[in-house]
C-alpha cells in the first residue's frame, strides 16, 4: 500500500483513473501540484472533504476519500472528474478508456484491449496468474486486497 493512504479508514471511497500512456516526471509534478490544490479546497455543500491522492506505477491516479467524515456530492465528484479531463486535454491522454486493461508483466505495467484478451491468453502472453488491475474496487479495503488480482480470480477473465 502506498504510504499516502496509510491513515485512511478501510471504508474510504476510491477512484482510480488509468492513463493511456506513461506519466513522465513533468506530468506527475504538474498533476501532484493540481491535486494538492484541488484536495485542499475540495468540498461538498460547503463541507470540507478529507481525501488523499497518489500517482502509482506512472499510470494510475488514485484518489481516496474518507466518507465517514463528509459524504461527497454528485457535484464534488464531477469536479474531480473535470480535473482529470483537464489533464487529459493538457497532456493528450485518455483517462477514461474502460476497454483497455492494465496488467503487470515483470513489474512493468502493460496494456491490452478487451478484444485482444482471448488471443493473448491462447498465445501465452497472459495466463491465469497474470496480475490485472481492477479499477472496480469501491473502497480502501477492496483496493488493498483486490486492486491487483490474478486473471483467474478477476472479472477480466470474462474476456477470454
């Protein structure tokens, strides 16, 4: 687990935005600066939201929100999505392609489209033990235990 999230409760809500290309150090620095400012001012109906964020594996922006202190509103979530869309335009990156899956290969993040899954499995490029990133996790506890999951235990196997 990233140390940024160590003090967040297990029930903290999680949003994961996957970058279509590797985020270089310049991009990460700009994004971290934007995130810091955003999170310091993030609120829901004039109530401060308590959240942390990290950029992991040079591809994932992970935002965790302690909803036990303040629940997010639809508008507050829309503001987070708008920030990520702004980065997408600025850096020409797609953070919202849900048909492109990420997995680990020798500790490196690789990508595969949903339509390539079956052939890649047959060809041995991926197998039942390949760790896929599961962006459907809802809270910190799920994120800790199921963000990376073997293909055989993941919903991704439905594409084989």
